[in-house]
């Protein structure tokens, strides 16, 4: 397949999950809904899967550049997005955009900077934004059309909408956004409709924020019940968001339950608590199952507390583990078939918290990833 889809992703923090206790894999065709009717199914389920492994063909690892802020030394990159639209003020088309989670002393949850980095080897990061509203910055997404930037801070409990010049347009906070998880993704299907930003939280909820010229700014909790867990390195909750505009599907990675979930007809995910995840993370109650619902794509090994994810041009997914053998990438089809695994950092400490794919075909796709162990952005290419 050569269909190119929208790719925007922001990953998460790390935590310990016992991989040995993970359930066995369940394919997406084994969805379970407890609302009395089958969920709305995207046409992806009717298409043959592209079982060509892109990951296996990415044999060369190239360092793009440092992620350390040149002004205050913020480090530990989290999340990764690509400025895919026109020039975005301080961010140029094709630049890699990420957050720094730590300060120069390495204190977790104290970084406050968003950086832009040219996607060429030897690049130096350029600060796009800095604010205490993003303390513990761990999620960032660039709108594919209008250049707005969306970001959130774990420690601050704030979610910011930024203009393309790096100025705050609006800051969200309060009970709904308390302890936001570091993952969000932008959904915008046309130039004449609101954009929606999906934000995952450490309450196990997903919040949808209506933004843009046609948006009303309203924040709605559209899903709840995702697993969360705590440990020595941080917290796991719903994250690894990817939105496939071509089929209107939202993918969610939950490292606490070692699951990948797909929401079909995500543009219709508008009602409060429209999808309620049942204990275990494999079944779902949906208010309007014929309109939008969720189904399980995959569960269990080789997933081991995955956090970051990337959507490939052919519609397949790559996720990054943070436990077991950390820094292992896993490639899967939307139907739940595992195609490949690859270790990209031999360290025993999790370091990959941001993934982003770029390309139009299987043969020209490359994969970028952030590595907190080396404070760099790396590129996997053929």
C-alpha cells in the first residue's frame, strides 16, 4: 500500500509493568463490546493488511542532533511531532518538534521547553517555547494545517494551545486536566471544521478539546476506564495516540495493560464518556456503538509497557517498549499481526519516548525517535 495518512504522535513516561504476566495476543477482529451491538467498523478491517515489514528494512541509525536546550540545559526529550504543514513561525516545515521533561540537573518533571530540530544530521535545537505552564513537558503536537502547537505538562497540570509564533492562545487546567498524561494528538479533517485534540490523563481518561477557528474551546471527557499504574520511573496511562485520517481511526496505547486499542469513526467521538473501558482493557461499553466504538487491536507479548507510537504511511503501527527489554520497537498491522521487533538502544534504562514516521511508501519511509539516554533524536533509514 502507498496511501499516505496523517501522522502526529506524542508519547509518555515510563513505569514498571510485569511483562511476564502479560496476557496473550488478541487480534483486532476479536473485539468485544458489551453494549449489545457491534461497534462501527472502519474499512481498514475489510482491507488486506500490508504485511511488509518497514521496520526490518530500516537498517541504518543516524544521529540527527542533540535535544538539550541551549539556553537553560533542559533535557530528556519526550514526544515527537513533525511540522508537516507550511512554515510555522519559528518552526519550519519538516522540522522535528519535541518536549524536554527534565531540567539541566536531571530532575524529572521540571523541564519547561519545546524545541524544534531540523531533520538533518548535525542539527542544533532551537527553542520554540518555554513556560512554567508546561512544567514536566511531555506531550506536543503540531497542527498539520494551521501551525498551532498543543502541549501539556505533567507537573503543571496544564494544557496549552500555542500560536505558530510561540505565544499562548489558551491554557486549560482544573480538575479535568489534573495530572495530565503526556500524550495528545490532533484531529482535523477539513479546513472548515473544528480541530479536536485528544489528551490522555493519569486518571485513565481521554479528553477531547474542540479548537481552531470553528471550535468552541470546549473540553469533554469522551472515554474513561483505561488502566493506569505507578512505579519508580513514572506513570503509565493511555497514550501513544495516533490518528489515521484516511480511515477516521484513533489508536491508543496503554502500557499499564499492555494493550493497543482502536476507536472507529473517531470524528464522532464527541459525547461525554462515549466509550467506557472495562477492567482488563479488552472490552468496551459504547453509548452509540453503531456510530463510534472501540475494539482491541493487540494485547500481551511482545508488548512490554509500551508508551510511544508511530503511524506508518501504509497504516501499520510501531510502538516502543519501556520494560522487559526496553527500547524495543514492535511493528504491527491494524489487524493485530506482529511483523517485526527491533532493539534501538542497548541500555537497560528506557529511553525511547517519542516516535514519528515520515514517507509516502514502504520503501521511502524513515522513522525518527527520541532517546533520553543520549539526549538525541535518531533516524532509522534503509
